[in-house]
């Protein structure tokens, strides 16, 4: 009898441990950060135990998006008043967005009308590999901390073609990134549009749909808003921001040493097996890669190096003009406006990022970060009915990016 009772207790404890996090009546406020003092005081909220969470912590002169739990509404308003920060309510109830994000009924086919789990994405990749064995091959970046395989696929009609590398979902909660990566791959495989066929036939594509596999699984199973990896660096606060963990300018600016922060850089560069293994994989491929792309959300930005300094890189003009053509093409279809430029000046300062590392370490001189839709109406919880519209405009942008890069003799 005791063993049965103990077993039931353990089952109940396990069930409680994996109960999904809820964000009922959590709000997201947009704050106008106008002074260094305001910014410094706001940064003190990052990684504390009060339930505040920055969806976007911008620099002076830009907006910051802060999620506030219901029991902290009064504290937030008092702080904003004290610091003379103007703000407005952007999202009334985060849980309502989560509840409505994904359709309750799915079609049998993988059709990008819903967001899919890691297992479902891997199953779809297996089907494509079996369907297109002449042009599609599988590769493995490595294994995650929780022993999940970090998978990628290579699409190549001609091994002599230049290479573009795409990494998506380095931040777990940014589901639109893996959805867009898989939708784009499907277009390369199936479209009869000459412009898309040109991309497929004359570029070799390496695509990693889900890089942060542990965090992505956790965001589906436990906490929709989980961002980091799942390595237990601290007893209470798990994970590292993988996009602050690369060994270029590691933890110099725009990152945190606090394990509870969403931008925790890790106890050291390369502390995460995922980032270390991606670097090693890229090392063997770097001489082939002409463009490196990292897919993120949200904010509608196209960013290029560097994140740690406002000084222009040597090929700034090429990066800027290619970026200009890309965002112009993105805007044509639905009028979606992207801002573009160096990440340090257009968005905020960062260090230890994959794009800056690829640019500096391997000399991949066309390296960009996409921050997809939207500008905060839904934030990280972009409804599934925007997957295809987002994919279409990003496809338009990539067609223009490739064309301009070729025109400049860089691809």
C-alpha cells in the first residue's frame, strides 16, 4: 500500500512539474526610454524575481516592451511615474493571445496554417528527404544538452553553387522563425515560379529549422514564452540566451551575467553545447558560405554587424544597399515596413551573437539577422494565420537580396 501511495504521489508531483505556464491577464506595456537613467533603472527589472519580463529592452531613444504580471500593475505604474516614463498598453491579456495563436483543428497535411512541434517538423523533414533524394540531404549540427538532435537539410542542384546558411529558432519562443524556414524550404522544393526556381537551382541552401531544440520543445510543452536553452546553470533559473553565447565579444555589452536574465550570456563563451557545435560545423563549411542568415522575431528589422559597436564594418555600403533592396521588396506585397542597418544602432547593442561571430570569425561578409513580424501587437505570439503572409514577404526579400548580391559580384 505504501508503495502505491508513494507512486501516486510521484505521479502527481510529476504532473504538477510539467503543468503548462499560464499568463492570464499579463499585460505588455510599451515604454518610451528617453534618458540613460530611465534605461538603467529599467534594466534592474531584468532577471529579478518579481515576474517582470522584457520582450524588448531597447536603448535610449527607442521603445521597450515590458510584460507585467497582474500583481505588479500598481508597482509598474508607480515606477513609471517616479522615472517619468511615458507608456501605453500594447497587449491586454497575453494568455488570450496564446489561446488564439494556434488553430484547435489542424488539417492532416503539414500546411503552415498551424505551428508545429519539433517532432512534427522532423517528421516533415524526413518526408521531404525521402521525396527529393537527388537534391535534398540531411546533416546534423550536433546534440543538445538534453540529447536532442539539431538537424538541418541541404538543398543543392549543383555542388558548385554558392551557399546560403539559414539558422532559425535560436530563441525558443520565436515560433514564426521555424515556420518560415520550413515554408521557404517547401517553396524551393515545389514552386513553379521562375524566380523561386532560380533560387533553388543556383544557390545551395543549408537550413536549420530549429536550432534551440530543447528550448523549442519546452516552449510547446511547458512555457510558451521560454526563450533560452535548458542547461541548468543555476538551481532556480535555467538556460542561457544562445544568441549571447558565441565567442565573439562575449558578454561585453547587451548581455547579462545574471542566470535569471533573458539575455544571460552563460558562465563563459561556448558554455552551451549547441553554440559550440554550430561553430564547429560552420568552421568546416565557412569557405563555401556567402550569406549567413539568422531568423528571429519580432519588430520588423533587417540587421547586420556589429552589435557591440556603432562603428561601420568595412563592407558597410554593400550590407546597407543589399539591405535596402531587401526591405523594399518585403514592403511591396502587404506594405510591411522593415527598418534596416547595424544592429547596435537600429535596434540595441548586443554581443556574442551568431551573425557577428559568423561575420568576424569566418569572414562571411553578408550576414544578416531578420526580425520578423510584427511590431508588438502580438509580439512573440504571432497568430498562425500570419505564417504564410510572413513567408511570402520574406521570400520576396530573399529574391531581392540574392539578386542584389549577385549584381555586386558577392554571390
